[in-house]
C-alpha cells in the first residue's frame, strides 16, 4: 500500500481527497482491498457500478466485443452504438441520442443544444442551487455550488441559479434571454433532494408556454436507481432532453445526451462531436446493463430494497437519535444526521467494512447496487449500528 501511495504522490495530480484504501477486486456488492480485506459497497464508484461490480451480463458483452473491434471512428458506422441508442429511446421518449464519455460531457452537449436552439438572442440557462452538473468550465458554472468554482474565474456567462423546488423563484428569473432550465430530478451531491411532482409539472407547463427547453440531468438517477429506468417518469413530465452517465456503462466510461424528436434539427453535422463517444466496447457494456435490469427484474428490486433500507433506518432512528430525516427514492437514499459534520461516520463505516458517502457535511448518501438483497441490507445496518454506538 505504501508503494502505491508513493507512486500516486509522485505521478498523479492531487485533485482528489483519497481515503486510505486501495481496491483491487470487486464482485456484485462486495469489493476487496490490496490487503485482502472485504467491504460491502453501498456507494460503488459514485453509483457507476449500479448493477454491481463485474455483473456477468456486462462482462460477457464486453468479452464478446473484445474479440471483434475496440474502437470505430464516428465517421463510420458501428453495429453496437445504434442498438444501444434504440434501447435508450425505447425506455424513454421518441428522439435520438448523442454519446460521450462522461456525465459532464453529456451536460456540455445539453448546454450546446440549448445555446444552439436559442442562438443568437437567447442563451441564458437557469439551474438550481445545490445542483451538480460537472467539472468542465461550463458545467461547473451551471453547478449551483460556489465551492467548485473557486479559482476559475472568469466563468462563462449565461447561467442563473434559483432555489430548488421553488416555482416562483424560477418564474421571477425568466427573461427574454432565457432558453432552458436544467436540473436534477433528485439532487445527488446536493444532499438527495427530491423534486416535488407539482414543481416538475409546473416547470414543464411554463417551459412549454414560453418555449424554454426542459433539460433533466439524470447522470446519477438513470438506469433503475430510483425504481424506474429514468427518474423523470416519477413526475409525469416530458423533458426536451435528458443526460445520462454513471450506471449506464456498468463500470465503463459513457455518457449520453437524449434529445426529443421536437429538437432533432438543432445539433447537425459538424456542430458537436466526441472521438471516443459511443465506442463499441462501452456500448456493449451498456447493453449488458439493460439486459441485467430487464432479465433480473432489478427495477422492482430497487423499489423493494429501497423501502426495506428506509424501514431499517427508521427503526434504527428510534435507538440512535443522531439519525434525522430519511429521504430519496428507490436506492438513492439520503440520511440527514443530527450533527454538524457526519464525515467521520462514513470514515468509521469504512473501518467496519461498509462503504458509504457523506455529502453536504451531514448527509449520508447510500446508493448501493440495485442487485442488493435483504441480507446485504441487514449486514450493512449492523455495521452502521456499530459506528453509531461509538458516537
């Protein structure tokens, strides 16, 4: 471990705050470190491994593709990319897909869609306070958290931030330059804040009335995380575009911008591109994710296990008053802790063999693979209880 850390210190830019943990193996909901210690992973790669580590259906698809071809330029056709695009459209709304390599890039594509749609007169995009949309210059400017922006001025113009779930604030911010609103249906980094159905439907109505694009960032909420394939389905709205990433690739790097059929004439040939976007390998992996979700009934499992975790946590709150409000949908769960800083809870859980996340200082973020069982949940709660006993 010391040798690995030394190599990091010598050759890797220090842009991350890393835990003292080096993972070398993963299978299902469990991972193993360089010393052979095993962990229950309830926050797998920031929800990237949504169907678990090395899901057989994902691995098999990758193995099959490895025997054929690794990369195809987007100047040519490849047989896997359109199959994945069809899967996404079949599960969302009529439209087309642009593939990239990450959620930030997918959101960049959405920003360019909006700018091109409103060009030249409309260019302002309204986003939400406490939102998170990425680390590129445009997406960090769109992000409603000042901490990610420090030191990067001057930032791109054209973004305004309003409180989440506040329709009056949104209406008051619209000008003749407003072209789009972009938001997460459930804020992840912001603390697992769930949009209300009334708010989402009111947003949709105003957007339709004023010809404003409704763009939903589903980078964290996609692929069954909340009990439906895409979280916007909880709200009964029809977005103009959604962005996907994280769980879509089953562990492989992929992003996607899904554009409704009303706006297919906006991004035309030469207006956007990505060298590695939609490569056969990552598209094959994503098809494996869809296969696993459908064949193993993982949407239903996300609902059942989400309810089970919340029931367990509610029960634990009777014994441990440090547990406050429990919020979220499906297996996207936030536990508001009645202490100023809960980061030590996540750190102590790691020592007990449970990996979770702390965000916004006092929110424990629990987003396990959607393949989890009751036995996994019971084991995780035992480990969490041991930590709570200490504090």
